[in-house]
C-alpha cells in the first residue's frame, strides 16, 4: 500500500472526532425540529436505478449530464449513486398508497456528485432535506421556507440571504422559452459553448450558467415571470405575502431558476457570506414529477451539511465532546486486579457512567499516562491492599485528593453532578 492508498478518494472525507461531535449536534437539532413540524425520517438507498434520477432531475441538467456516478451492476443494469434526495423520496412515494402523497419526510445523509473538488464542494457531501407532499399552495411553500429558516436559526446561523423566484407552470414554459430566445438571439454568439446549445434545447438553463460572459448577458434580461400567466405571478405574490407575515425576509431574484428540472412555481436559495465561492447553503422549491404513472406534487429543500458547518464555525460553533468523554478511568496496581476492575467497569457502565481502562496489562505508570490522555476527572486505583480491604482508591484529578471508598459511595460520587 503506498502513502496515497491510505487517503480517501479526492473530494471525499473521513468524518471523525472532533468534528463528528458538531455533526451529531446538528443531526439531533434537526430531528427535534422536523418532529415539531410533523416530519418523519426516511432513509432511501444510496444506489437507485439510473432512470430514477434522469427522469426526475432532467436530461438537460448539469447534475445528470456531468455529475452523476453511474455504473452497471453485475446484471448489466444501469444504476447510479444518488446525487440528491428528492428523486429517491418520490420513487418511494410513488410506490405506495394515497397516504404517501400527503407525507412529510426528512432525510440526513450522503449524496454523490462528480464535481471538481474545492472549498465547500465535495464529491461525497451530505444533505439535510425535507419533502412535504401535497398539491400546490402558497401556504405550504411558505411553511417549508419557515421550517428551513427556523432550522438555521436553531443551529445558530444568522446573516444568511434568502432569494426567491418562480419557475412557473409547465403551461408557462413555451412563452418563457420563446421570450428568452427572442431576447438572447442577437447575442447568441457571445454565449459560452454550453449555452449556445442550451439556447436550442432549454434556454431557461442559460440563466443558471456560471460563466462570466453569460452572467453579464443574463443580468440585462427582463424577469422571466413577465412572460408567465397572471395566475402564476399571483401564486408567487401569495408566497411573498405569507413570508412577510411570518417575518421572514426574502429577496426576489428574477434570474434564479435552480439546477434541477422538476421545479414548478416557487424556487429559492439561501446563500451565506462565510462560504466564499460556493455560497449556496441551501436550496429548494415546489416540484411536480411523473413517477410510476402518477403525478406527484410537493415542496422541499436541502441544506448542504458541509457548508452549514462552515457557516456555524464562522459563528463560533465548536465541537463539544463532553458527552463522549470518560468520567472515570480505572487503573490496576498489580496484574491480579485487572479482572476485578473489568467487573467494576461493567457495573459502572450499567449505572450510566462513561468509564474506561487500559486492558492490555501495561505498567501502573503507563496506565496513569493513559488516564491523563483520556482526560477523565476521576481515576480509580486498585492494588492488592485495597482489594484486601474491599475498597477503591478514588482520585480527584482536578484537586488531586485521594479517598478510599466502598462501591456504594463510589457510585454515589461518580453519578453526582
Ligand atoms: P441542490 O441545490 O442541488 O438541491 O443542493 C442543495 C444543497 O446541497 C446546496 O445548496 C449545497 O449546500 C449542497 N451541495 C450541493 N452540491 C454540493 C457539493 N458538491 N458539495 C457540497 N455541498 C453541495 C437539491 O439537491 C434538491 N434536491 C433540494 C430540494 C429538495 N428541492 C426540493 N426538495
């Protein structure tokens, strides 16, 4: 094995202490809040049939064209690692009865996109997502945004920026595409190569292009909602009115279209100044999908976990390992004591006390070093003399005091706050 073989693949990371403690805190906070809003957890498989994603996300999107990890399984079936959570959740919903079409589901877990890794952009990243199934309603969209902003506040993230727009209904699409082609036609040759192709296939995607030359052209276009039906514009106005009543500030971004094709009506994105170039902290919107012969409607969002942690760290959040640290460390003064102390370990742990011990039969000195490394506030030392008296020597590692105690007193002291 070469030195490189012990590293994870580019754009993927091992998640471990100390950062893992912040991850777990975030996950606990999310679960609590999701339950308050009536959402239950779903864990869909990481691998799905390729068509689950291509159909839902759209053939013309960057995610499907450039970013998916696709492979053939041993039976020659085309499968893919999930690049996002919504498509798999909708596959689940389509496979069940009518009650699933009203479900409220959340998920926490890894997603995979073969992008060029950089700060805040990983090939395996993690999302916190929520999907609220049900027919279009500005109130449902506003509630979903309220959940997202509530979550960010509970996690101590402030200073974020919520941008919102409408993708309109399928009926609006022809008028929007025609208006975009008309407006972009004279400047077509100045667009990037991809966008010259998009001009023909799906001009809406040009609004999402990150190339400087395309952004400059897009900035001067009229809002796409100008070309949508009055009913569509009223829907967005309804969402904005409700957000105001819920005291959530949102800015209209007339060019926000989001990179996935399943959206209709409301779309939004949350950016954060602590994130640098990859500043999208969360994104979401209302969607409609045809899955398994059914039309499914819902609204949802996903937060990028790695980016969320960057924003939290910028606000001063630090991992807290106190719940995982040992409260007591046991030290055997004499090999004969190891067995008795193993029994004591079991008693302590059954009483809910975090307890540790070096079981490899090292010297007293080495065991005391291990005790210091573990950072336990208490150490129990037991030699032949203590064993003969039926006591334990309890050492307070902060003050240094040592007392001989019997088991009931030991338990009392170690469980005292
Ligand atoms: P998305 O905007 O593609 O939406 O991803 C949501 C969030 O995932 C982004 O805002 C970002 O924070 C994070 N993210 C995306 N790609 C990466 C990456 N390569 N590295 C690190 N973080 C990343 C969706 O995925 C939709 N399924 C959201 C949704 C749910 N819409 C409706 N329901």
